[in-house]
């Protein structure tokens, strides 16, 4: 699920092929959009609230123009389901992580072409989060430590092992000074960044 930037609408995926838009205050369903043939794993609003990126069980990432009610971009993802999809804060990039692979892919949002791909090397990544400037991408997943990709230096930063089991998710603080990771070991860790 993903809140719109103005917090008035919530977009949810489903085990069907429909993305649903809900009024965040009343809980009323406003609209449904068919995204593919199978379930939706992940959704993220663009920072301007005009588009939604969706990671699909159909092995692709799609970008939906909400006002026009149409898919404006579709990026095949080999034969891999898309676990997590995330817009950068300025809306210029979309990153995604896939089932059964250690690779992360990134595309830009003008022509919707891939610009980056990199191998995390450790387990399947299942959750992504950009910091406020968009320079860093926090990667969490099956492994027991987080990693951060630095787009400026094109370098992957590995953090120490603290969790005893894999990571459920990870986020940056709004000011970018900290990271927080939640593990399947039922712990939450705060990291200085």
C-alpha cells in the first residue's frame, strides 16, 4: 500500500490484478485500475502524486497515470516477480527488487529506460527506501545486515551484522541522519548514517 503525497488517498495492491484507490479519511473505494494478469506485490506514488509505480507478479514494473487511468510504461523483469518498487524523492528514478535474485534495477522516469543495475550479492532484497536527497538507496531483505547503494559514487555499502535473522524492512529518517531496520528476529535497530 502507498499513501498519496497529500495523504488523501491510499493505493493498495491485491491478489487479483487490480490496484484500488481509497479515500484515506472515509475508507471509501474511489477507483480500481487493472495492472496486469496477476497479483500486485508493491506500490509507490510518485512525489507529485500523478503516477503510481507497481511491482507485479507478472514479472514486470508498470507505471500508471492516475488521471488518465492508463499504464504509460511497462518494464519487463526477466522471469522474476517484483517484490519492492520505490520512487526517488525527486521522482526522477524508480528502483525495484525481485524475487529469486540479488540484483537491483533502476530506471529513469523521462524515457523509462534502465540506468543502473547492481548486485547486492547477499540474499534476495525485499524492501527498498531512498533517503531524502535520493543519493542513497537502503536495501533490506533475506540477509541479516542492511546495505546502502550510493548513486554518486556508484558503490554498495555493507553494514555490520546486528540482527540474528533476515530483515523485514528498512527506512531512512526524514532528516537522513538515521536508518531503521526491522528484522524477523523481532528487533528494530537504529543506525547512525
